[in-house]
C-alpha cells in the first residue's frame, strides 16, 4: 500500500495509506483512543497510562502530545507542541472520533515527511490539545544503538 505514495525520504513509499485505511475501516470504540508507533521508536512503559490519564483529566481535549527524546541530528528532544519540528508520529494520543474525522494526509514528493505534523496539527485545531510534560518516547532508537 505504501508504495502508492513516494516521498523525499521514503522513495519506496510510506505507511500513510495504512494509517488512513485503519482510521477509515477498522471498527473502533468511539470512547477509545488512537496512537501510532513508528518501527524505529519506543514508548516508555508509562506512555499509555500517562497519555490516557491526561485526556481523561481534560475531557474537552481531543489530543494529547508529549516530548520525545530524539537521537537524530544530535538533538536531545522534540518538545511536544503541534508545530512543525515540535511533535512526532509516535508522541500523540487522540480520541477516536476526532482521529477518524481528520483524514491522514497523503505523502507529497516535495514535502519531506511532514504528514504526521499536518495530522497532529489538524487534530489540535479541531479541539483543545493537552501536553504531557514528560518525555515518553525514544525517537529513532536504532540511531542511538548505532552511535552508542
């Protein structure tokens, strides 16, 4: 499926069509939550509990974001705000109805893997968002393991 959407950093395709398909076709509890975890990221053991708790304590929020410890480019953190370069695919938890109402964007060859940002931004614009302050995601964990 992913090969239908080539992009700058995914010449063989992206998982975006799978995300769109899942949000459209999977039967999901409308009181539940949606999260994606990239294959090179890792959630800390408290991720789900912390993110669900944040949304339960803020019933008017449609999405929770958290910082990520980033092992690319020498950065130490992505701080968890719905802005370009400040949020990531594996560091959000959204309420099912909102996630299903926002179509996951298509990859475009001129846009370097910004679909996750556009999805998260649209989720945050559709309702209030909440930020969990703790870094709960290790981003590009494989790079950490390669460089020590």
